[in-house]
C-alpha cells in the first residue's frame, strides 16, 4: 500500500503539476460552522473519515450520512465547502494538501473563509 504523500504526488503529476509541496491541514469546526477553501490549483486528500461533516467540491461529495450518493470522494479541488452538520458536536477534519511549487496564476496561497449558521 502506498502512502498518502506518494498517492498525492502521483495524482498531482497526472494533473500536470509534478513538483509540489505537501502540508497537513487540521480544521476544527464548531457546531453548524461552514468553511470554504479556495483550492483551485491545490489538491486536498481527506485522510480520516469524519461523521457529521459534509464536504463538497468540483471533484464530488463526501458525506457519510448521504444515501443519495453512489461514491464518496476523498480528493477535493476547486471551491471546497466543509459543513459541520451537527448542532452539538465540534468536529475535526484532516487533509493532506498538495500545493504546486508554481501555479498558472502565480497564487501560492489558499484562501479560507468561515461562516457560522
């Protein structure tokens, strides 16, 4: 079995970015909190399954409670929206992020916005 870093390295090469930097991201979402991550050039790999969370992006959806989704996606790119669907529990969401060493638009940083419902 290959490691998460090896997997992401191969995926980034497939997507046209053979050289990248890796960073672990650990987000803590309060009950009802939403988080948006603009990861247009980066690739985020969910490293742990999380209950009470809904993740959607250009690549698909990850939601353990969804019964209308035929496949859950662990890879996310583009505008990534993370929602804590619990009204009482704080949740922890962990990703491994692959960041190209150079991007087409010169942007090397990911913008993150949070909102509370």
